[in-house]
């Protein structure tokens, strides 16, 4: 993709997603995540109605009367976007590929965070960390993130969600709002997800195509694994083959939902032919 075409595509995504974040998500984002970070401000004498959990026992013992800690909302938060750039991102049987939806959702979230004067960072991952952009503020920074989401060429086509979560925990020491965008066709990441959720506010956004859920009966079909590049002749007329594939898919989806729910993280399921606007808005309002 040449520079002119890339800039045109970036601008098109900016216009679409910025309008959404300005008119729909700006207020919803702020009301959902405000107060996620609280910093200590001062102590004062206990007043009727104060939360007893905020009593400062050291100061209380010193003055022999109850004092409470006062906290104030951190006005500036940090959002970290984590996008799966493995081979399966190019799958799509409707109007858009999965990676196009990922880019639009990430851009919408980034512009919503910008309205709140928050920092935004980006982690692109496959079975390794492909790119890390440290959190910064501003429109030009968001445009760089969009540009990377559009044109970045990963070294690997495989997926390792656990590796991405380990990296997140190593680079983000302070609490962040984390959105992980993937199809989550992987497992063995539950433990590292739990560790990440202990420090951060994590949401998994599962992007998928309806045709990935089960294989139609088309007879003998040559298929390519997008993550390994391997070509395989598959007998889709076989009920056993279709059943095994469907079971495999359901197991991965259940693992995703179970892992995120038990770790205290949020989840959003977004099919490529559905409105991600409604999905995000519904999630924000629910929280």
C-alpha cells in the first residue's frame, strides 16, 4: 500500500470512528471508567456516613479519634489496546475482514479515550510481541496507532495470547484500561489473564465470522490453515469432521468466556456482520 492510499484509508477511518466517539462513546467511556484509578489525597476527621473501610487506623490511634483517608479520582487514565495480528485476522465471508473490524473498534476506543485526555498505547501480537507503542496522548498518536493497525506486517502468523499477557504485565506497572481484540482461538492463557486482571481493568473483545462456527457440507474441499499456511484436503461431507470442528470451536469460545469471567474481566462478542457500535454501547451501559 503506497503512502497516499494509506493516508486516505487512515483519514476515512478517522472520520468514521471519531464521529462515533464524539457523539456516542465519549460520555459513555468516561462514565464507565471514571474513578477506576483513585489516588490518596488527605486525611480528615470521620463524619457520619463515611465508609468505615477508609478509616486510617494509624492516625486514629495517634489522635484518639477516628480519621478517614480521602481519595480523589485520577482524571487521566491509560488505555492499552492489544490486537491479535496472527493469520486468522484475514478471514471474512461478509463485507469486511476481521482485521478491518479490529481497526475500527480500536480507533473508536482510542478517540473516546482522547476526549478524556487519557494516554493510549498499542500492543500488536501473534505468538510473539510484534509491536509495542508506549502510551501517549493526542490525535497524531492515535493516527499512528490506526496506521500501524492498517499496514503492519507481522513476522509470524501464529497466536500466543499468554505471551501477550505476560508482556502487558511486564510493561504496564500502573493500572490501565485494557482492551484485547482477538478471535481467541487459543487456550492455556487463563493463569496469565488472572495475573493481568489483578492489576488492570481488562476486557476481551472476540471478533469472529459466522462461517467459522461450523463447516458447511461442501464435499471434498482443499483448505488452508491461515496460521500455519498448511494446505489440507477436508471431507466436509463427513458428519464426524463437521462435528469435531464445531466442538473444537465451541471449546475455544467457552474457554474464552470462562477464563475472562472467572478472572473478573469483561467480554464482548462481535460478529463481523453485526454492529460493533451497539455491542460497545451495550457493554458500557451494562457496566
